[in-house]
């Protein structure tokens, strides 16, 4: 249902601990050295597919649709809210917010890895994706921002937070817990978040989140816009998304439920 070094000289190995001289038997143990601040975060390794740590149950949480989020896909305009979708030919320009990647031991490598993962997620949507992405450090519509701390929600953790179509500059927030997943899990999460960027709601939004949530196409539990084992990008997801945008852009779909459909431009296109 509709709802991606330079080689360094090797340091000489130090002698193993067993080869060092033994201290006198009556020597007092030295106090541990005071910490010099928090250690650098792990280097980002985009080629590693195995999980760094096993994700706890209930870890997959997306906070895009919190009701306090000002970037919800409805705007009070006159008497009715709106369902926003992107105009034809939309190119969303984006960048990584460099300052947010400094907690990685290799920030540039981390940003390069995120670029590749976003590209893979976009590639998974294929021709159904209603927009194109272009990396642009200077003129951008949204930033990918690394939150330095995990965000625990109930029995799980927030992995990411995205946004819905609209003209203002936006943010795709990633949390460290996301990178405890295998690469396939990270890409699937980004596919889910891109679904929000395209204007899709959660599978369970009608029952649990309200707003302008209206089923379109096949309303089946197995969809990338669901949680857990059912969160899988399906052929139906792609077909429904493609049909949604085709009809909206052709002007044959002007309302979803009782909500008017509005096509919007990104900020870099004057939106």
C-alpha cells in the first residue's frame, strides 16, 4: 500500500603485555589515568553488513508522525487540511550536516557511508520514486543530521525521523541505534523514511495517528510503511505510490478521502 584512503603507514606493534617487566611484589598499583573526555565514536564502515550489536526487541521505531511534529503532511488552509505531494520534476537537494558527524572517529567516512546508504534506499524504490535526490552542500532542501544520543521510546528506540512534502528546509534525523543494524536493516529503515518524504503515512496511521491518513491502493500489513517483520518494500508499495502520483499530477486525483490534494515545490524550487 502506498502511505540508498589513502593508505597509512602501519604503526610499529608494541610489545605484548606479557613481555614487559614485572613490578616489584610490594609495589602499589597505579591509579587509573583520568579520562580526557568521551572517546571518539566508532568509525563508520559502510561495507560491513553484520550488526555491531544485536538490536533489542522493539527497536524499530520511527518518530516522524509524532503529533507534535510541525512537519506533518496537513496544513490548516481555510476550512480544510491538505494532503501534500511533490510536483512533477521535483529534485530534492540534500546534504549531511557536517557538525553532527563529529562524534564519529572518521566523520568524512561516516558521511560518505550515509550518502551510499541513501542512494541504495532510493534505488530500492526504483522508478516508483516520485522525486530525484541531488547532493548539494550549498543549496539544499533537507539535511541528514546525526543525533549524538539514542532516543528510547517505550520498549524500543527511535532509529530515524523524517518529514513530509513541503517548501521549508527540512531534516532527516538519524540516531546511533540505527547503525547497530545490518546494512540491509539500515537501508530498509531509510526506505521507510523516504516513504514519508514522498508523502506516505504509517500503515496503522488511520487507527492510531489520525490526521489526513487515508488508505490508497492495497491496504495490507506487509508494507515498508509498517513496523517489524512486516516492514518490507513490496511490489504493491511501488505500484500504489506510482499510481498515486500519476493520478495526482494528472489532476484526476484531487482529494483523498475528504482532504484536498495539493502539489508542492521544494524550497530550492521556490516552494
